[in-house]
C-alpha cells in the first residue's frame, strides 16, 4: 500500500473496525485477520490493539474476557448501541464523501 493510501486508511480505520464488529464480536487478532482477508495486509496488530483501546475508552464497545486455550484470557469486543450510532454516522459521512469525490472525478457534474 502506498503512502497516500496508508494516510487515508488512518482516517477511516475506526469506522472499518466498527463495521467488522457490527457483523459479530471478535478479539484483536481476529479483527486483524479479517482486515487482512479484506486486503488490508499492511495494518500492524499493534495499530489495531491501540484503536481497540481507544474505542473501549470511548464506550463504543462492550468487552468480555473469555478464557483462552493458550495464555491469558482474550478480550472479546462487541459493538454496543453507542458504537452502532457512531458507525451509522461513519457510513453517512462516507456516503457523502464518496458521492462528492465521484462528482469531482467526473469533472464536477
């Protein structure tokens, strides 16, 4: 991924992670794996864990500690009502921006 794409991704990564969690609860490594499946191979696990901490502190997710077969319990993140509201706003903003960018690409029509 090029520098421009990396910079753009930083601005929307929270929305992407919230969208992943809207599908089903997941822990950090699962989220990273799903991102990689979607083609976001350059995202470091540390970036995801830092983002999960931020969205947890903002009360956008509920967290449940689940025993792990290997090592300490895993934190499983579930999108809560406040997180769903933030995700809905993300999609509204995304739609607005995508429409305007498409208009610009087509010469302002």
